[in-house]
C-alpha cells in the first residue's frame, strides 16, 4: 500500500495503484487486469484457474500491458527462440563451415567455398534473419541464450505472445539492417545479439512505464554498451540497431491510446519494417 495515497498496488503490476479488488480472492487489481464478472471484477488468476465461474460469457479476456492476451505459459515464444538457436547451433556442429557460409549475414563478397558471389546485395535477403539464430562459438550462444531467457522472461509477459514475437523479429532485422548498411560488405556477422539488445531496449521502456527504479536498468544498459564497444570482434551495429528498434517498438506498443491501440501498434511495426526494407534496397543498389 502506498503510504501517501493509502491505495494498494496491483498484485501483477506493483507500480500501479488501484482501489479495485477481485470479487473472488480480494487481491488488488488495476484496470489492465480486471475482468468483468456477473458481480464486480475478477483477477486473471481466478479466471484462469476456473474459480471465477460467475463471470459473463462475453467478459473481457485478461490483457497484458500492451493489450495482448495473458497466457498460462508466459515464456512460450522465448522457449521457441531458444530452441531455434540451439537447433541451428547443433546443425552447425554437424554440417560445419559450409552451413555457416550459407546462413551468415554478409553484404556482397566472393565465397571461395561456393565459388560464387554471395550476400544480401546479391538477392539473399534471408541472411538478414538466418544470421540472427546462427552461432559458431559456445560462449557466444550461451551468452545470447541466457539473455533471451532472462530478459525475454521479463518482456514477454508484459507484451503478450504476438507482440513479443513481432518485437523480436523487428529487433533482429533492424540489427542486421544496420550492420548491412555500415559494415564492410565482405564482413560477416552472426548471432542473436540484435534480438537480445532489442529486449534490453524493451526492458528500459517497460521499467519506465511501470515507474520502477531506473538506476539498475541504466547501469545494465551502460555495461552492455561498454562491452559492445570495447570487446574486439563485436558487431556493434547489430547491438545498437536492435536496442533502438526494441525501445521504439515497445514504446509504441505500451503507449498506444486504448481507443486506437491496434492501429498505432500495427502502424509503428509496419513503419519500422518499411524503413528496414528501404535501407536494404538502397544499400544493395549502391553495392551492385
């Protein structure tokens, strides 16, 4: 309970004061969590566990901060992303360097193993995404998988599955796009760091939206960027591109006005996707 206002805080959103309580279990619930029932409102837990049998048939489904559906498994998409990264890593261990050459992000270069020119500029746009799940070194995949699991576990429950998946996709794509724009065309880049840094950007926005203490968040971001720019062999472009994209997309997702929520959210994601596509087309035209 806030000592100044005397109001309790929502049990799911500690930064939000509320004067409403669940009609079944009496836990404090904010407007994002309250679900209409035949008498009063109920919390997502009571509805999910079946104790709220008295709620109306057309009652609103429990929603996340961004308006997505509250899921029983709030790490479902994160588990899929971790699984994809691990499967691709095992495939690289089996197939070797040839698979890396086919999936890595590279702008425009002659590949002696394949005996041909390869790269995004040569029409292989898929590399912008396949590179984000590709790893060669064990420390690299462990770092990224840990980042996906920990930070994804914070972000996914706040956004919901569909919005979280869109965030990860756009963060990874934007990181690859910036690397394609800035790095040398024959410089390879790989790893899920763009997605991880996109989640870091999302975490910053969510912490600010929930009015959490920003000092540990800012310290974590500062240390992450310090590692990015001081360690050799790091694609800072993917990190920065993912970070900015994650912050921008999440801001649009959680601050969209309720009356036009989907329009603003779809529009922001579509605009960022269009920027990436135009950037890739422009860079490809310059290289070829």
